[in-house]
């Protein structure tokens, strides 16, 4: 255990300090310090610089992310000192406001205290802002992805509203205490009503989506240290919303309605109605976000940015890893360079990892 931690810590410190142009002396000094901390207490604490750079490296190493060109522009907010659920919820509100930035989205991570034998912080939400999903007699309302978490919130006392876009409350837990539930203040929520540049009827679908995807259920691992609560965000790539959240049959499943409203023959596969509906839905998502001044990237631009990332990594003499199955966009994948080459899916650390749901 301790030897594993020492090894992971040393590896991280060496890479991190080399990239930050620290001297060999500084490395040795820090390694001694950390050795002592680990031997005495069984763990060590990152300096602000290590935390910040480690979180950035973790983004750089995220094989499934096409947006990694911007890894070193991550805003890192250090909230390791917070002790209560109330303080943590307040910090989550601050994260939402800072990251949203009235639409000029800032890639941001807020890091809470590291896991220890007597201490564990968990955010139960999958993303800080997500829409509830309800199983009813008349089918599913809202986002089917959220059904089980929504039931958990209701069990914890949250009042369901049975709409299609009900923002779920924050649920925060420290150790095995009863989790705290908090509604996100209305004024912190930025949402984009989805309309189409040419089809007036698109409004009648009453679609909207929230501005900022803030993943809140993953572990951040840096140099053998685990942060179980470290919500982070970038901005959306249009297809995440237009080709998945609204389009998947197991999500909002909007393609049949859109196909019909476009006057397409949705009985015939060779009419390519799904492809046509997908295209217009994605056009609408990009158009609406752009018009509202909310950061978003289309998949062609995102792929070009990823190419630049690959080039920069090569120039820095780092090997690039990636998960092809996630990197290709769900719309017109072969129109991007990513489709046409293999990627090495080895896992490098620091990184973000899944952890089991606490509910
Ligand atoms: N795909 C997820 C969603 O649709 C968000 C994942 C993170 N995406 C991002 N652009 N940073 O909500």
C-alpha cells in the first residue's frame, strides 16, 4: 500500500516538476518531504501547484475527450479545506456561476478534500445540472438517464415536478452521514431554448438544454492520491446534445417527431429520415447556442482542434493516447481525421476515473 503510494507519488512528482522546469534539487527536496509525510501519516498533501498541474494533466490524459487542446487552460479551484456539506454546496454554486460566466464558458474544476481512511466527500449527482427523469404509467417523462437518481432525490425529500426539464437538486454527502439536498438557485441556471434557423415549427417541440456540462461523479487521481469529489466542466460539442441527448432512443428520442414535422417518410429507411432529422436537430442546437452567446463547438472544429492537440503533444515528445470509439463524433465521423487512424487506449495518470454510485 504505502510502497504503491510512494511509487505513484514519485512518478507524478518527477513528471510534473520536469514539465514545470523545476530543478533536480527541488525534485529531490520534495521527494524527501513527501516520503516522510507518507511514512508518518500514510498519505501526503499536494501543493497548490501540484494540484493545479495534476488536474490539467488528468484532462490531457482523458482518452475519451476530443476537447483536450485546452488542457492547460483549466481553471482549478482549490476547496480542499471545506469541512461541511453546506460549505461544499456553496462552493458548487460558485463553480456553476464561475464556469457559466454568462455564457462565455470557462473550463473549471473544483477540488474538495482527498479521500482518507476517515474522510470521504461524495457528490451524488452525475452532473451538477441535469434534468430529472420519471417513470410514469404513460411512459417516461424528462431524461431517462436520470431515472434512478431522480427516485433517490424523491426518497431524500425532493419534490418532483413531472416536467421534461426539471433541474435536479445537488446531493452532497460526507462520510456515511445523511446526504444534504439543495436546490440550485434559479439565477445560476443558464439554459438555451432550442430553435431552428429556418423551421418555425421547431419551437413547438419545446426543447431546451442547459449551458454547461459539469461532470461531478468521477474520481480525480493524482500521484496516488484520490479526490472523490472534483466536479469539472468544459463546454459542449453540439453532437452531445443533438445527436445523443435528444436523439438516442433511450434518451429524449426526438427523431421520429422531427422527421414527421419535416414531412419525411419515417416508415422508410431509404428515405434517410433519421439522418435528415439528425442534421436539422444538430443545426438547431448549434444555431441556438451561438445566437444566445453560449460557448459550444461543432464536431468539425472540435476535430481540427484535436488534431492540433495531437501535433502539440508530439512536439512536446509525449505519446498521445485516445479511445477511438469515443473520440469519433456520432455525426459524420468519417468526415473527421480521427476516423481514419488508430489511437492507443493505454491509461496514463493523473486521470479521471469512474467510481460506483453511492445510491
Ligand atoms: N456527454 C455529456 C452530456 O451530454 C457531457 C460530457 C462532457 N462533455 C463536455 N463537452 N465536456 O451531458
